[in-house]
């Protein structure tokens, strides 16, 4: 049985009594009913929260870009213009829904849905905290790579079906870019899987610590390079600048979603911003310690032992702290993504492929070998532990 | 109830669909779609027998190799299709009458 | 309960997708239906507690094979002549009634053979079901112990396929006398 959000609740006695009471009332075993309800509520919460984050992403993008360019940015709707994304959403719903006359109806309709599906399916394994992970699959990272590649199919079909040459070129670039950059991304993730000894996010995150020197990004020089490679790769996979060739507005009008209007366009945009959040979360979980919180606050042991708070409250507070840790790391990376977008110029399409196949893929391959050798020779110790041994050998320990 | 015959029936349907696609279509890419269906039917059978009869993981390993081979086959096959299209400007199977152009 | 819902959904998607691949008249649509069918097969793997296989199916097919196929369809989708080099009208690329009846005949014959085989196979006594547990570690162990030769051979196969595909599809001068 995988570790799921239900198994977090099932560890409390209070919860067990609720289940037994429900079983008495309904006359049948209510465990799976309760599990279903928990999953449904958690799914609604995660979807709602991440859709809001995706919407706020557009606002953040405009506000940060305005900041970088010494402008004001949106400031009319709500305080500091924070409700701008709601206004945009309402505008998109009210727009006319146009299907071009010679468009391929079926694929035109399912392309935005495939994009949304690919992004939303990744939420199932996103590790918000040790308890609040929808399900901690044993093949977590692998599953995430698999379902997120649906976005590539969606982009390609969106470009193909619109029957427009801008869309066609954008969709082609998007799909080729996504399947090319999947190679260095997967190889860099494999290096981390090698260090952590498992593909589930729970294993990977718990193999790291709360402090920066325990994170995988500073574990050894190879993982640091893997972090850089992975970050560049996910920028390309989510079609963000400087890799936003699929929607390069100065050459292809707006790329693969040129012909999409109304809510279909909204789906593409929302999927893009949510995917940026998801990949930033994945990078945070793989390299930046994920949801780890120092002093045992996350597991609630500190609160329980020092302050004698009951287990259910202590663990609840711990979960909240873990979610805060994860989300703050993710949003910091999100800021970096937007910052890069408004700082760097766009690459040319052949430079993009050169960067992927001639630089990132060989670097990621040798990096993987380097990580394997490091694991073999130093038995998985980080560089700080080795330095500690060195210092300890000379100075006689601390 | 989910038993072995239900999985066998699904893989049977997949296999027959793949066969019909391979024979009825004259487009090389469409024929490759049929090949993918047939390979999937075989892989599904191996996984089903692993669960219900054999219960060691050798069936999963063979399914994995089938997926690997399907990927290699698709890559090489589509490269051949694109090369064929460059030479003959057609992907009709009846135009593929020469081993060497 | 959840098992059965997942199984029925996946089975419907798999078989519906496969049938749609057969009867679709548009190659691009057929490819999308194939994607649906392959997703259904991934769901079936999940009900067979083959979690690693399900994830591999998603990664290889959704991320690789289907996009490659879509690319090939797009790159070869131009206007094509309807007669061959002897001036005889070709069968349309997506088949016609004649090819479908031939295929149907073949399907009937093959399905009789398969029924004959599967009748015995389905009667094999099921030894009960495996418990749900992670297969990742066991598969990893098996791949580098019992099946290490096949594992290495498949890596050579993939390398050969990579180089071969790159060499075959490399643009060259097209001869004029074909």
C-alpha cells in the first residue's frame, strides 16, 4: 500500500473512532467510503489552490515584469490590482468561441484539454507535505515525467488542428522542444534517484534534510550541475523564455494558440502557468529539500515533547509548516523563472536544439556517471560530511 | 469480477484490431499504428499471466522489453517512412516495391 | 471496488480506442485514438499491480512514440498521387471496402485460432492474486541479476536504433532518376 493522504489521517485514534462510528451507522465497513471522501476533498482543494496559483501567476508575471521594467503593472482591479486575473478570466469566458472554418474539429477541441489533463494529473504526486501528498507512488517521479509529456501532445495537436501556418510552426517547435529536452531532464532526475535510492517523492525528500547543506543541490559537485541542467531543461519543457519559441510573438503571431479564443485559450494559458508551478515544485522537492522543516517541527515531535500539545494538533501544525516550506521554495523558484523570462533574450531555434543535444545531454550523461562514481567511492556521503571527516581527522573531532 | 479471461479478452480485442489495421490500411504510418496495438496486446498478456498464474515478475520484465522494442521499432520505422517519403513522395505501401532506390 | 471501476474504465478506453483506430478515416484522429488506447492499457497495468510498467507505458508511448507518429504523419501528409507508376489507380491510404473485407476475413480466421488457444489458457487454474506491493525494487533486482544479458542487449538495441534512425533520416541529395 502506498503512502497516501488517507494513511496520514488513519494514524490518529480520533479519526479511527469516526470511521468506526460511521461503520456502525451505515452498517458496512466505511473505510473505503471515508477514503473516497478524503481523496475527493483533497483533490478539490489541490485543484482549486493550484488553479488560483496559476491565475495569480499571470498577475505575478505582469507585476514582476513591470517591476523589472520600472512600470506600474496592473493596479486597477482590487488592491494592487491583485484581482486582475479574475477579471481576465471573466473576460475569457465571455469572449466569443471561434473554431476556424477548416480546423480539425476533434483535435481542436481536445488539444487544450490534453494540456490541462497532463498538468492536472501531475498534482497527484506533488509532495506538499509528508501527509498532504495525494498519493506517494513508488514510481512518483517517473509517473510525473510520463503524464506531463501529454502537454507536448496537446501543444502539437493544437498547432496542427488550427490550420494556420503560425500555429503549425509553433506546435512543431513546441513538440520537438519538449521531447528533446525530456532527455537531459530525465537524466538529471535519474542522478537524484540514484542518490536517494527510490523514485517516490517521499523517499527523495526524506533523504534530504532541512538545512541547505543537507539538500541534494549541495550534496556533491555533480548534483549542483544536475540542478542547473534540470532547471534549464524545465524552462524549455514549459516553453518559458528564453525558450518560448513555440509562442514567439515576434515571429509566429502567438504560436500554437494563435487560433484559440475564449476559454480554450484560457486553458492553454492556465496549463502553462500551473505547469511552471508544478515543475518548480518538482525541482524544489528533488534538490532543495522539499517540505523538510528544521528542529523536528514537521513531524510534531518538538511541539509534543516540549510544549505537550496533543499529537493531532502538533502534527497538524507540522503539516502546515511543511506546506509552507514547500510552497515558499517553489514560489522562490517561480520568481526566478519569471525573472529569467524578462531578462534574457529568446534563443534561435537551431541554437535551442544545439544547446539540448550538444551541451545539456552530454553534460547530463557524464553527470549521471559522476554521481554513480561518487556513490560508489564515498558511500553516498555528501561533500560536507567528507570535509567534516577531513577536519575531524586533523583537529581531533569537535 | 476481474479474472484472467477478462484481460485475455481485452488483449484479444487489441490484437484483432491491430491485425485489421495492418491488413486494411495502405498507409505505412497507419500500419505502424496497428503494430503498436499488437505489441501492446502481447505485453498486456504477459502482465496478466504474471498476476494470475505465474506470480514472479518475469512477465513484467518481458513486457518491459516489449515496450523497449516497440520504442526502437517506432523510431527506426518512422525514420524509414520519412526517408521513403523523401525519395518517392508517397507513403503508400504499394509504392514500396524496391529494396534500393 | 475502486479496482473494478478502474478496470472497467480502462477496458472501455482501451477497446474503444482500438476500435476507433480501426474505423477512423482520418490518420491524425486514428493516432489520437491510439493514444487513448495506450492510456487504457496503462490503466490496465495499474489494475494488474504493475506500477512500474504503467509508468513506463506512459513515458514511452505518450511522450515518445505517439509524438513521433504525429510528426511522421505531419511530415508525410502532403498531397499524394492516386495512381502508381504503371498508371493503375491505387487503393486509398486508409483502405476501402475491399481491403476491409480481406482484413475482416483474416480477423475471423485468426480469432478462431486464438479462441482455440485461449480456451485452454483461460481454463488454467488461477493461483490466487498477488498482493498489492511495489514492483520497482524487485524489477530492478531482476534486471541486473537474472535478466542482465537481455538488459544489456536491449541497451545495445536502443543505441543501434538511435544511430540507425539518425543515419536513415539524415537529409541527403535526392536522386532525380527514381
